[in-house]
């Protein structure tokens, strides 16, 4: 098992460099640059000043040279300075925003895992029943509904019409003066809608995927053998069929991590959450290359770690991979 994990870690190194290189090239191919956003068409800025700023930011060098300079800084965890007006170190901006993004995505993954497995298993056991038809309709809605549209509906219904949930932010006014249990409840109320929106589409897809795996498992010979031994139906379902159906499900769950991180841009913008997704959106608009690349690096690392966890979990479930 240790050898398997080491091989997966070594494989992540060239993948990481490939991701960063492609990302670096793509953001520099986009029209405009930080100077365009900062200076605009200001006639008071001379060409000499523009050239001086390009040299200061390193934008006068070829793209590959800029990438190599950036990689050298990343090796020492130096993400550089932001090109925006505050010129803060990128690592400080990321540290200030990454926590809430990780919390939302972690809760969304837990939400997906807790609901999609029982929904998919029950839909397979009760195939063509009323429960299966109802969940199928909900799943199709989850597939078709864009996350921003679902978020706006939740804000209108729960936040405006009913007034039971806050429509944005993470904490209420006077949060610092609340007792600890009210603080916990206040944060939970603020996170309820963002976490639901982040996990809704994942639950829809993974529950259907698990249902298909369960139905396929029912047709296997080992299920017939287990029933012939006189085992209880619950043992046949959850110990034999479900365990084998989870093998590909774990891989799909690990691959859903990039989608959740990408979805943070929309969710955090709509719900006015000062997270890494919103910072990324603002950095793209400002052509803030160091911040964009810093966030992409964090996203790439989290994605690779999510895939590694999925591979390890896959190996734990399937003994053949450990060999």
C-alpha cells in the first residue's frame, strides 16, 4: 500500500507542472493586462511610465521566462505581490479567504456523500417504485437547474419571503458578542444555502450513478450465491452489492472536487462570501496574474489531493490494486 501511494505522489509532480504551465499560458493569452486595467486610457500616463511599470511587473520578458521566474518563487512558497492597488502578498490574500472556501466545499462533499449513497441504494432496491420515480424527477431537476438559478430561488424563498435564512455573508452583525452556541448557529444558518447549492448537483449525479452500479451488481453471480446461502436480504444488499458498487463511485466522488472548487466562484459571488472563489473572480477582472496563479495552484493541489484520496480509498476497497 505504501508503494502504491508513493507512485501516485510521484505521478502528481508532472501533472502539477502541466496544469500550472497551461494555466499560465492561457491567462496571458487573454486580452488586456494589469496595466490596461490600472491605467486604462489615462492620457496623463506617458509611454515611458508604462514601459517602466511593465519592467517592474516583469511583463516585458517572454512568457516562458516569466513562467520560469514564477516557478522559482513558488518553490519557496512565494506567490509574489498582488498587482492591485493594495499590493499585498498573494499568500496573505489567499490565507484570508481560503478557510471559508474549504469549509463550504468540505461540507458539500460530506452532504453529497451522506445523501447520495442511501438515495442511490434505495432507488436501486425499490426500482420502478414511487420512491424511485420521485427521486428520478428530483435528479433530473438537479441536472438541469444551473447553480446560480437555484441559489437565487433559495434567496427569494428562504431569505426574502420566509426570512428564516440570511441572504449573504457568513456572520451577522454583532457576531463577536454572541455566546459560542449562538455563534455556531449563526454560521450554520449562513452556510445552509451555499452548502446546499454546492452539493445539490453532485447528489443528483452520484445517486444515479450508484443506482446503476447497484442494479448491475444485482445481476452478478456472487449475489445469487449469497442469497442461495440463506443470507438476509439486508446483508446481501449492503455488505455485498453496495460494497462492490461503491468502487467506481469513490473515483467519481474524488473527480467531483474540481467542480466544487470551480463552483465556489459563482456561489461566493451570489451569497457575498469573501472566499477564494470570489477573490479569483475579482482577480480575473483586474488581470491580477500573481493572485490568479496563486489561486490556481491551490486549486490544483486540492484537486490532486482529492484524486489521491480517491485512489487510496479505491485501493482500500479493491485489494487487487494494492498488489
